C-alpha cells in the first residue's frame, strides 16, 4: 500500500533511454502501472549479438565433437588430475 507521498526518484534495472512518459507529475497511478516506456533498440541489438555468439560457440563445440556439458566438465577439471 502506498504512503501517499510522491517519489522523488524512480529506478529501473533496465538501462536505456526513456521513449515515453505515461504519468504526469503529481498524478495518482495504480500499483504496477507503467510509468515510462524505454527505447529497447540497443537492448535488442545486444541480445541478437549474444545469441549469435552463443550459436558460433555451440557450432565450434560441435565441430570438435563435444557437447557443452563435456566442454564445461573438461574446463573445470583440476590440473592435478
């Protein structure tokens, strides 16, 4: 339940540029209501890059005849063994 006091700062775990503001200063909003929208173009581009890197790594492992599980196990094995 809200305190009725206006917030001075709103934080988000998402980094990006605000593309739209959906509430005016002093306006009451319902809990969970969208206050702003973000331009997610950069985030989508970064995700595509990560997906491409994952596919390339998976393909390199396949070319070596290794599954991701085997590769992780070999990498994590102590040198003394």
